[in-house]
C-alpha cells in the first residue's frame, strides 16, 4: 500500500524567494512519484515525475524535485517564486513498476506568493 | 497538444437522480481512471479501466457507480442514484505507455 504526507497545508513565500514544498511517502514497493499543480477551478497538471531513473528530476516552470530513498522524501523546489506559481500542489505516489497503477495523493499544499 | 476533455463542466442534479459524466481520453492511451475531489479535500481514486474492464476500484466505488467505454473514444462514469455526499469534482485521467496520468479539467457535480 502507498501513502503520501504533505507537511504544511499552506506555504507563503515572497516573490523571488525559494519555494520548498515537502512530501514524504510510504510504499511497500519501489515507488513512482509525481507532483501535480492545480490552479483555481482547473484540473491537475503534471509538473514532474520520478520513475526510478535520475533521482533529481526537473519539471516544467522551473520546478525540480529530488527523490531521497533514505528519507522517503520527494520535496519540490523552485529557486525563485513567481506570482504565477500561486496554486495548490499535490504530491502523488504509485506502485508503478507494473505498468499502470492508481495514484495516491497527499492532501495538498497551497502556495501563496506575495509581491 | 492532445488533452483529456470532460463534459459537462458543471452538473447540478437532485438527490436520487442518475448522472453520467463523460470523458474523452487522449486517443492512443490505454489506461483510464476516475478520481474525485470533495471540496477542500484530497483527490481520491475511484476506479481504473483497461481493456474494456475494471482493473481496480476503491471502496467508494460501490454498486451505485459504473464505468463504460461505449464507443472506443468516450469513457463514462455513471452514478445511478445520487446522494448529497456525491457532490464533488470528478476527474478523468488517461495514461499511455509512460507512467504519467493526464487529467481532464473535471466535472463539478452538485447534488441538491
């Protein structure tokens, strides 16, 4: 079984500051990990994914995440926040090595960016 | 760029009525999913569908729910007799040969 914990339901940063959104996972099999972003009244857009290749994964919009097996973490970072980054971010895990698996989502973190 | 589409964007129905939510997955994708998100809560898995049959379903997906791929392009979720607690945003997702799932914009279902 898989589960995801996202620490912090809300994270506030200033424009230009570092963004760090935390995600810890639990999985009984080697996990595949994903970050999705949801803008208000929109669907989920894939930011990046980890599927057992490079542990540092780069995604869209300048985001990246690092898979750390020893810490069971997959934190999302961006060096410099932009106002347009304000959204809800979801970390998700699947036991992906069998081709297709359901995604198990965390509770989400709302990123607030102030000028 | 191919995308998943869903109709309607918003559906209002009375308790006890049947609703059908429609999705058009990306055309060469093989795996299909429904998820739901109750307002303010996390996204929850409902059901996965492959090769014209259900692969996995959650405990939420009881006998009131059904899925179908009637014509090789559409993928539908039917709720036979809606309850107030079915009010949520319903997302369809499709997956190709890669491991990522692509989500549609969602259907907001309001049961009154």
